[in-house]
C-alpha cells in the first residue's frame, strides 16, 4: 500500500514515537509510507515526503512532532477537502493515518466519507477521547504537572501559602484529577466535580483557623480566573495565596515510557487494520487491549467521569 501519516491539532509528547511506529510497521509490511507536513494544511498543499526507516531514527524520545501541525478551520468546507483528496490521488496514496484529538478525528471522518481510507490515532494530552482509556501524551503531561505541583508545594509550605494551580485539559478534568491525587492536593476542581467557590473559600478559611500551614488547589482550565480567585482566597481565608497557570509547558518534553509503549502499540495496530481492510475507525486501548471504534461513533461518545477516583479523593484528600 501507499500510506500517508500526519499529525494535527495540538502537539503531544509521543507523537514522534507514533510516527516512528507507523513508518516502521508500514515498511515491514512492504508498504510505501509518506510523511505529510503541517497537518491538514500540508495535506491540502501537497507537502508530502516518502519516509525510510532512517528518517524516523532517533525521534522516539523527542517531544513535539517532526511532521509539524497546523490549524485549518477551512477544512470543514468540502471544497477544501476536495483539494486534499486530489493531492492524495495525485500521489497515489491509498490510505491516511491521522494522529491527534477530536478535531483530527472529524477531519479523518470527513475524508472517509469522501472515499479515503482513514485511521485515527489518539494523540492529545487531555485524555478526552472517550473511545480509549488513555491517549498518547497524557502520561507525559501528567508527569510534567506532578513535577511542577510538587515543587510548588515545597515553597507553599515554607511560606504558609495557598497555591492554586491551573492545569490543562480543556473540558476534560483528567489532568487535574490524576495530578491532584498524585500530589496530595487538598482540593481538586474539575467540570465533573463542579466549582462551588463559596464552599472553597469557607473550607480554606477553616483550614487556616485550624492551623494548617498550607493548601494546594488543583483546578482545570476554563473554570474560572485563577488570579482573581487567588485574590479572593487571600482576602477571605487569611492565607497568602498565589495562582500558577502551568500552560503549554505541559505539552513539551520527552515522552514517558508509558506514552512510548502506547505509541508503538497503536502505530503498528493502525497499519495492521489497513491491511485487514478496516478503515474509517480510530484506534485505542481499553483494559490494556488494543481496540478500534468507528470514528463517527467515537466522536459521539461522552467520556464518563472516573467514579472510583472521585471516591478515592473523598477518602484520602
């Protein structure tokens, strides 16, 4: 086969490991494999390069994506997608493997509806793809968040402060939930827990009156202005309070072993599915087994809150 591979949307640690796995699995199957640069924009513009094993050497441990990524809102228009289809036909590329999040999946689905064989691989730090237990990049972003929170706890305790730490995750609270548990945060706030500001203020005030030296609050992005919240906490509770937004630092860095292994498994599995004639699907892992789900079905799925972890927070926080 002649297969194209691209990365799209936000970059995630492990994307390079995924590209490497796809390229090497394809070559092992006697396929021709083409890297497509700058996501769907590069697909429309014809930025293709045939890859060899050597082209993906020494990228396994590198963050980011050697293929680059770019936003292309215009891809929602069929006329723009037709340009992409023409580029694929011009280069005799039979199938396309797309690495990214739900926006990437939407693009892959639209191309599949136009007759292109597509496979989606979940590469996003948010862990917000409901068809898989884990996404490539989540483990590394979680590790980065935990390192930062641990360091902030040191200074928070020394100065008897309350630290409010905003982590990424868009509309999925997994980064906040997992990092909060791993770092012993006193309070974890996500879309799933809800945000009762008055209760938080009251609890922090009682903590301060009880003589607790510090407090750590981990909160998902988009829920509130954490700098304003820090001012209110300081005025109400008596704690000196600082807000920290971890931001894009969570996207970078060498992927963890967990992300590298997941990338290897899903990259190879995607090539295997193409050879089995299974397309229009996204791959993932459930109960530590690789699996696939029709892209349309995956996009319609709602990620369920992890009730076990919420109960755990209630018992040990």
